[in-house]
């Protein structure tokens, strides 16, 4: 029966993709845990405090963003909640902070995945950090100029601020890895079914008008959409898989990963930031518009430079 070879192929592809991601995620997660334990993230937060003033935020928010940058958005929200017990903030402030966290977070893991998928490490880190600051400056300028969202924010969700034991942390990580494997299994199976039934070609053609202005071919459309809705780990993981099969061009990978870096996990992460009282117009609509503008600038830039320069400085092998 044909179904047995199909299942074997899906499991093989899932195992290969998951293993590639775990080789990145597991060691970096351990390093981040050690950095958190020795207080290195707090030091990084102190260095980021001046940047907070540029975007109209209190210096303490540097620790919040540093935690999100190094660990994840959940970690950043825990620090934010601890600060909010002693201080009050406006919707404008949490919208700016939340937008910066949405663009630049979990960089040790996500930037390494992007590097493995086809872009230079320096580029993806610089893009996300400077884009986050630039978007924060734009939002602050708009909010102060038009006196928007100056009323106090309202917390809808309060994260658990208890510090897990090492045993609890390990269990949590194992649960996280299992979830990643199952999601990748579902995505690989879905892509396999779409290819076998011919639905992938129809989907590519349907999505082509959406990504054509972004400079990407129709082959990059499904994976880019997955990355934007679910996250860089999943979209990047699939790009790594397609890169090995030489199914995506270097330009497609570069633009897709750039787009994902600026706007990804649009469902889960957006809900998380909304829960601390941020404005939907700022963190979702505004971020998408900002992403489109940045992508259009990137496309013009790479079209002006030579192929040799592009591949030497922006593309990883």
C-alpha cells in the first residue's frame, strides 16, 4: 500500500527537521538558563535602559525587553508584571514595549534557526533589533503627537511569577520539545498531503498575489504564511528542509526569513501582548504596515546590489 511509504517519508522528514531544530534549541536554552541564573540578563537590561528613553519608555523596561530578547515573550511579561505591581503605565507605553518585544525576542534561538535556514546571523539580529527600535520611535512619535492611548493600561492576564526549580524547568522544556515535534509532524504531513493532491500548486497560485509585492516567488508562499502565523521556529524549520531539497532560491529564503523576523506568530504572540493592555492597532495593524514598508525597502536594496555582494554578506550557506 502506498500509504506506508508516505508515512515513512513523513516521519523521516519530521525527524530530520525536528533534530535540526533541537540541535539549535536545546544547547541555547541551557545557555540562556545559565545567563538568567547568574544575572547576566539584568546587566543587559541596564545597557538597554538608555534605548528605552529614545522610544519614550522608562529605563526599567530595558530589563523587560532584555528578558524577552534573550529568553522569550513569556519571560518578558513576567518581569513586566513584577514592575507593574509598583508602577502604572499607559496604553501607549505598553503598546510600544509590546511591539518591540513582538519584533525582537528569543533571538539566540530564532536567529540561529534563521542562520541555519539561509541568512547571515549578523543581518537577522541587526534587522530585528533596529527594526524594533525604529518601530518604537515611530509609535512614540504618533502617540505623543496626537495624544493617543494616554490612559492607564489594564492587565487582562497575569503570568505565574514563581521561579521554577531546575526539575520543573527540565520538565517544562521536555514538554516544549514534544509540542514542537508534534507541530512539525502536523506541518510536514500537511505539506506532504498538499503536494500529493496537487492542492499545494493551487495554494501557491492563490497566495502569489500576496507575496509577489514582497519579492518572493509562489514557492515561498505556504512556508512564509506558516512562519508568520505560527512562528520562526516552524517556518524556519520548514525552510531548512526545503533548502536541503533546493526547493527555494536564496532570495526567497532571505526575503521569507526577513518577513518572518518582523511579523511572526501573529496569533499567539499578539494575544499575549493584548493581555497586558496594549492597543491592537499598534501591535498588529501597525506592525504589519511597518513590515510591508521595511520589506519594500529591503527589496529595492538587494535589487540594487550585485548578486555576489548579496550572497557574500547576507546569505549563509
